[in-house]
């Protein structure tokens, strides 16, 4: 049984989100939630909310799911659209600022035995 949750348009660059995602890949749900709670990165809070949503999806999909046996089967980060802004510079110049967004997908599965 695989439960999936997606977080789209997260206002953080994929490179920074992948640093946090690599910490929880393959871990159990409770262990991953603990890691995210103690991680000081700004992407940890939305990822914890996404993990909670994936657990709720698993419980909603199958009533007799044991949350203790759930683990993160797959989690990956894709780049989303970029917000392009202009930063004024000296002597009439302007620099482009690209505010990157991320799409995160998480898939949970139950451990056998």
C-alpha cells in the first residue's frame, strides 16, 4: 500500500530543500518527524506538514494501517516555476533576482514484518 502526498510551489530553492529531504529518505515516519522537528532549516517545517499529510492519506486510504510500520519509500524534489524580479543597481542598471520554487513528492509504504 503506497500513500502519496505532494507539496507544490514551496517558496524555497530545490537545492536547499534537498538538503533536508536527504536527512529523512528511507526512515520510518516517527523518526523522520523527529528529525524534521529538530532540523533548523527553513524547509523542515513545510516538509513536516507534508509528511503529516501523507500519513493522513495512508490512514484515510486504509483504516487498519499501522503508523509505526510506515516508512518513506520515496521522496524527491523537483524544481518549480521561478518568480523573476528586478533588483535596482547603481548607475541605472538592474539585476535579475530569480526566486526559485520547489515541488516535493513523498510516497509512504508499510514495512514487511
